[in-house]
């Protein structure tokens, strides 16, 4: 069969040009959306008396047969048909004959392609959001279980202050909550019907874009046809949201890799999420966490790549836009797979609290609490900071911890408050007293968890 656009041409493409030009090998996954849009389109055409009811019924009958044929693997895709739009139309002709030629009335592949991608991305954004919700629920359960479990908090990878496991997990809850909010916001701008923009300027035929908007469940209609067919902002937005989310997953995974090391020994990742070495029998490698950390590169790369595709394209539609699909499809697959497997890995990872207790003795992580104790005793914070810093230096020289300091040591250090020892500054008390809004105290972490459940209930 000759190309559906071949009337103006005296010769066809050579095989290697056709292969380079075609997108059918990857955009074939959008066949269901292409057919959904076509059914809405011919339904509107009939309502507007542009085609007859019987023609509409026959075209829809043929489209449903084509859908089943593709779904059942009965169709062999060919680069000669270029893309999924022309493939579906060709298959429709085979089923219904001449009446199938009326399907493309009052539309172009320009707005049709935009429509297919929006229908696809609406579905996939909902899938991504569902997987993010699953991850948030896992984080809340892990946080609830770890409200009272104390671990070191770090800045610059140095022991900083004592925090709880629950507080740690709620940190990541907030990051992924923002990812949910970003995807929801991008969905609002995605949810505009482009069908009817045609090639770039609309049509002289009396179409009803509000009807196709209603039939396909879009919230709005695109406002300007020239903008519509030249717009790929919604794909860039998804890729940005996915890149931010994958960056959060990568940071989380990196900490798991670090915490899993012998040097830390903070966590135990279930064997089912690890691999061994082909030469070193003792190894248990956190490969899934490492792979999550690595996969962020491909998603961020897709974002950068599409921005480069779009940056120099004049209005309106350009063949360059064909390069939007493979990055999008791969990014969707990558983030959705990663969200699912990461949530399962979290469920099957435990903090090794006995090992962590030994680590809590290092790094003078209650130093800030002692400084704030002095502030409560009318010592200016800068003076208190310097005093406690001098105490740390003294302890390092004497090979002591704060708890080891005697009354005489405190006198030597000119500690300004009469106190027998510093053993009252336990990690448990330090954590319990951090009740400021957003702090690590069990009391506030419980509040954060409840707010987290409220957020999930609102979705």
C-alpha cells in the first residue's frame, strides 16, 4: 500500500530513509490511545453531521477489530507505515474499505500525535502517583515502627545530633510528598484536549471540540492551535518531575549503600535485594540500591535531551518532535519500576540498633544540647558554643566522652553551671526535648506521621 500522504510525490522513500524516518517501532505502544482518540473523533463528526451515523458505526466497528488484532499480536508492524497513526488507518481500510478514508476528516497527525501522547501520559502519571502513594505508605509504617529508635544524624557525613529512625523516614516522606504535589500540578496542565487543532490552524469544518473533550474526559480544551501542535511542555514537565523523584530515590539509595557497609553497619537489607560476588564468597552487595542510584542518570539525561530537541524548533510542528517518545517511554518505565522495587526494599530493610548504639558513643552528638542548656542558664549562645567546643577538645585530648567528665573536670573547664556531671545529657533526653515544630522528638514525629496519613487520605 502506498503512503497515505503520497499524492504530491513522484517517488517513495528508499528503505533506509523509511527506516530512519519511522517511529512505529516504538510508538506502537500507544495503539489503544490512538484508537480511543479516533473513536471520540468520529463520534463527534457524526454528531456534527460531517459524516453519517452509519459511517461512524462502521468506522468504530473496524477500529475495535483493529484494536483486538493488535492486542492479540496478529499485526506485524512495518516501517513502511511510519507510525501508529498511519498503521491503524491502514488496518482500518482493510476492515471497512472506503468508508475508513473518512476517519481523518478534520484532524492531522500533528494534533493526533499530541492527543495520543496526552492520553498515554494521563494514564502513566496516575500510575506514577499510585506508586508514590504506595511508597509514602511504606515510609509512614517504617516511621511509626522507629519513633523511639535513636540513630546518629549527619551533616557533612559527620555525627551531628541524635535523631530517630522515625524522624529519618519522615524526612524522605516530605521529599516524596513534594514529588506527588509536582506530578499533580503537572497533570493539571496536561489535562487539555488538543484534538481539533489539526495541522496548526484549526479547520473550516464545523467540529465541536467540547464534545471530544467530554468524550475523552479532559478537563479543558487547548486555547490556540498553533501552540497546541508545537507544545511538548507537558512531557518536559513529567521528565522534570521524574528527575526530581529519581534524585530523591538516588539520595535515599546512596545512604542505604553507605549504611549497609561494614564501616557503618547500620542496616540489614534482605538477601532478596542483594547479590554476591563471582570471586569473593563473603560478599553481600547492595546491588538494587546501587542500581536505583545509577538509574537517575538516564531519566535526567532524557530531560536534558528533550530540552535540547525543543530549544531551536520554530513554530509549529517539526519532525524533531518524534524524538520526544523514546525518552518519555523509557523514563516512565524506569521511574515506575524503581518506585515499586524501592518500596519493597524498604519494607525488607531493618536498622541494626545494637550496632548503632555503639556508634552513638562517638562524635559528641549531644554537644548542641549542652550549649542550649547553658543558654537556658543565661549564657549567650556564642559563649556557650565556644565553651562546649573547648570541652570537646579537652575530651579528645583526655580520651574521654562527655559522660566521663568528672566534677573536677568541669571545674577545670570553668563550666559555668554547678553540676556534678554531664551524664544527664543522654541521647534519649536530647531527642525527647527536641519538641520544636518539625523536630525529632517522638511527640513531634507522631504529629508528622498523622499529617502524613492525612495527606494520603486527601489524594
